[in-house]
């Protein structure tokens, strides 16, 4: 009877290489996961910025269609436009929370200053919104980037358009009519 000895050296190296690959993957997976989560968070912020810009543009278009040829009419148009802005933001910004609309959100109707036409009225719509940071780990890094540690990233948008007032009666807007 003859005994043969098994060679087990080849198996040991193959299993050792598998263990080494697992350790290398664990080291490489952490930065890759953080990179992926960062891309996801910034995609959500960018989506909210596009929605905010669309909502502000819709409100500015709405405000430019209102008659604002006197101080009283400009004040009423500003009230209507700020109310419309809330609806436009709710329709365009995802996720939207009215409590996250920031200080600086306003609608102003004012005489144009940079035009040769002294009878031009312009509407300026500005919205400031605190978008929630929802991606774990990345929220801790991005939260301090806007200067506040409140779990929100502040985004803003401003649009200014000329108001299409009828030619009669002549404009009598003395100063800016703003609403927040």
C-alpha cells in the first residue's frame, strides 16, 4: 500500500488571495461610498435649485402681466405676486416645506432705473429656500458649507422682468412697492 501526500499549498494561496481582495475592497469601498452619497446629495440640491428658479420665473411672469401703474396698483400686484410665488414654489420645488422659505424672499414693483424709458415699471422676484440635507454622513459635511448648522442648505434665485402696463393712464409709481 502506497500513501501519497496531498499538496495543499496551492489552496492556501488561493484562499489567502481571496482574503486580501476582501480587505482591499473594504478599504476602497468607504471613499467610493462617500463619493456616491455626495453626488446624490448634490443632485438633490441641484434639482431643488432648478425648481426654485422655475417657480421664481413663473411668479415673475405672473407679476409682469399685472397692471402696476400707480402705487396702490403696484402694492396690490405685489400682494398677488407674493401669494402666487408660494403656489409656484410648492409646485416646482421637491421636497417643499413653506417653513423653509427664508428671509429675503420678496416681490418688488419699482420704476426702472437702467432704461431710457422713464415710464417703465419692473418686477423683481427673489426667493430664498433652505433645502433639507437628507443623505446621511454627507449632511454633516455640507451643512456647514452655507454658514449655518441647521440641516438645511440655502439656495436662492432672483428674476427681474418689465411689467406690461397699458399705455393709458400714465405711470405714477413714486417708489418701490415690496412684499415679503
